[in-house]
């Protein structure tokens, strides 16, 4: 309702310059006294007379949606300004390319300067605090000169009553979302941190060691000693590594993203001050050779009770009864029922040779998972995001013609109709279909998984996992990769699907014919093997009995550690017009 009213106001030419405060939708009512003109809009509240409207980058829940950067031309700080608009635009396009086109570029109110808005994904709390960190990191990383007075503040205007010819002209639209790396959430320290104490004073790697240490610290979980765990984490930073609060804050904030639920800024600040002022123990104990002898303790802090195995089992039962822990579904009921492949923490290998339409299979699954609210993420290592979203549009329209450039050229009105009808759908799906960076190896893949787990994505996938940069010893690399993936998922609510293919000379659908070999067999919980066949009329067993079906794909359940149908074959029909899979039923073994 509020968004509709906002759009209605923006379309009217008599509204003057927008005004933004604290990142929320705000208005300025000039009919009020000066000290009461600006106020926030919440719910359906709307004043009788409004003269300005603005929109910020974080919402009331703290989720961060975009970060603004202002490039001045011909005014402002001489050291930060650009001589010409073209110079500023060159920098803007360089930044846009760095964030995989997830940035909008507009001219400023005067038409000379440049405003950049980077669309952010994955920041669900502390948006107001993290916005300037992300903006500063981008500018420092790319050597961007910008208006430091508004860096990270969400007050880039998009409407003005007194406009020049080029006021707020759109130069380039945003295309996608960008997830900041962990490094962007840290304070940039350009000097060796000053740490009190003589014996560790000259250690330059304290911050890096603290960050590495915190990546291994378990998150705080409400109802399971969460307060104690958070206090312990704060103690590790300000006492264990002897960091000042300003140095420890961004590291603790990044760790807080993994907590269930995350703490507020005020709560984290309280824990840091408590750790600094009230906790006992030597500062810098984690920098000693035997840090366990110097752990910080608080007098009135009770140790977290150690849970017995039976307690952990009961907790799992309770979570399943309450629905907190559940098996994520596939779009196809028999595959879900017989494989139970998407249990929390599971690794599923989906193997299919070229030409079997495995990417369409995964896109159909991603759209289903999105509608179920799973917040999926598919990392595409082949082709770019636009390529896959075009295929997804063909699926939702059930018209494969849209993948044909000649047909598109001949039917522009139909293409425009498809685009207009499904634009919101494609924009939502774009948050789940992610284009991999050009250099992508095992370590970057594992780092991406950690980030997706921290974002609480329920189902994630890598398609195809074999497109990682090759190593000298792939058999060792594959074992390390799959085993490490299992460790990352251990205890998490996320399920992982690794899309792969058989070796070139594979003759059957056995486990030995999965690229990656024994590592995938050993460390995965489910292996699905799809083959494309000529259309066959088969008597398939479905949920409502037998029926004759035209089958052109067979999905072999070669491993189902949690399911009850290992070595079962499910028949599918892949529709070349809709580019979708229809589940036909179980193919009797005598027919295989």
C-alpha cells in the first residue's frame, strides 16, 4: 500500500526534492512547523499534504537493500572530485562491472555528478552499520574518489522540482544483486593496530588471526546458552586477541550473521564493553603458545552446561515436530518421497551427461524452491546469469521459442508481453541464480558455501561443480572439496546439490561413472543419475496406480542414504515446448 502511494507521488511533477532520513521512507510536510516537518512513514500512514519523498537503503528490520556512492564533478573536495563527468562515469562503470552489474548509475541533480546505487543481497540485519563499511571497502578496493561526507549514508536523491536537463537521468539500470564478501564487512585498518602490552605489540597479523579464529566459532543459538556464547566470543576478541572495541566490532558483527537469531547492535555493544571491563584473565591470551591456560572468565558467568547425546537427539526430534527442521522438497513428489535427498546438512550429487537437460531440471527446481520460501542459490559456472534467466522465462511462459533469437526478432510484441507479465518473477529468481566469478576454484567454492550457510539459504547448488579451475591432483582436490563441504553443512539447515557429469567413455549409470570418483560416492548422502533416452511408452507406477507414459528421461536413484528406494528408476517426460520435466512414475525393473 505504501509503495503504491510512493510511486503515485513520484509520478507527479509538482513534488520537490526528496528527503531521506535513516534509510527509511520519509516525508517533509512544509505545512508543519520546521522542527516537525520531517517524519517517518510506517504502515499506511500518509499525511494530507506532502512536499518531498525519499527512499533509503535499509528497512526497519535492518535488512540492507542498496548502498549509495556519490561521485562529484567540479565541486566538493578537490582531492575527491573529478574533472569531467566522463571521468566519473568511467569509474562508475568500473565499479558496476566489479559488482557483476548489480548497480544503478544515474546523473546527479545538477546533471554533472554521478550517483551509484549497488543492490545488496545477504545482509539481513545491521544494515545501517554495515552500509558505510561496504561503501568504504568498495571505494578503497577500486581506488574510487567520492564524496566522503555521504559515503554509506543512503541519501541519494531521485526526484527534484527544480531540475536541469539531465537531472537524475538513468545512465545504466541495475541488473541483479551483489553479495558483499566477508572482507567488505570489516573496518579497513591501514596501520598496525595499537595493542596494549609489551610482548605482542609488534604482531602485525593480530586482526587476521582474530578473523580466522572467529570463522570457526560456533554461532549463538537462542535457548541453548546463546548469551554465554556471545559473551565468550566478545571475550575472545577484546581479551583473547587484545583488540580494542573499534577493532573487534566489525569482526563480531560478521560472526553475528551466523547466530540464530542475530543480536541487535546494542546487545553486541553491551557484550563488547562487558568483555573489556568485567571479564577476568590476561589480555592477549589467545596470542600465547598455550592460550588455554589464560582464558578470560567472568565471576558471575555460569559455564554453559554440556549437552548429553540424548539431549541433542531430543532437540532434533523437537525441531522436527515443531517444523523447524524439515526435509526440503523437490518439485517432483516421488523423487522427494523416495530419496529424502534434501535433508538438512545433506550433500546430493546430480549426475547427467550433456544433452540430458540437467540445467533445465535445476532451473525448474530453483523456481519451485523460491516459491516455497527456501531462498535457494544456484551458482552457475557455465554461461552468465542472463542466459539462465532467459531459460527460466521460457519455462514460466511454457514457450521455448523465446530462447530462439530469430523467433524473438520476428515476434517483438509477444516478447514484450512475456517480459512485462513476468518481470517481477525474473527479478526475484535472479536473487537465486548467481553467476560465478571468472576465477573459481575449490577454495572459492567452499567460501561461497560458508556465505550461503550464513545467509540461511535452505538449498544451494553448484552447476556444474566440475567447472572449477583444475588442480594438479584432481583426485585429492575432489576428496578435500566434498569432505569440506560436508563439514560446512554439518549442523546447518542447508542442503547442497552438486551437479556433475559422467566421464566421456562411461557406458552405464553406475556409481563408478560419476566425475569426481570415489570422493563423491563416499561423502555424499544421495546420488541421482539422469539419462536421456528415445521416447518409450512405459507402464509406470505412479501415486495412483499404473499408467502408460511417454518417457524420455530416466532418473536413477543410485544412492539414497536417508531414503528407502535405492536403485529405483523414476521416469520423466521432458517437454521440448515448455522446457519442463513431468514426473511419470516408477519404471519397473524388468522394463529397464
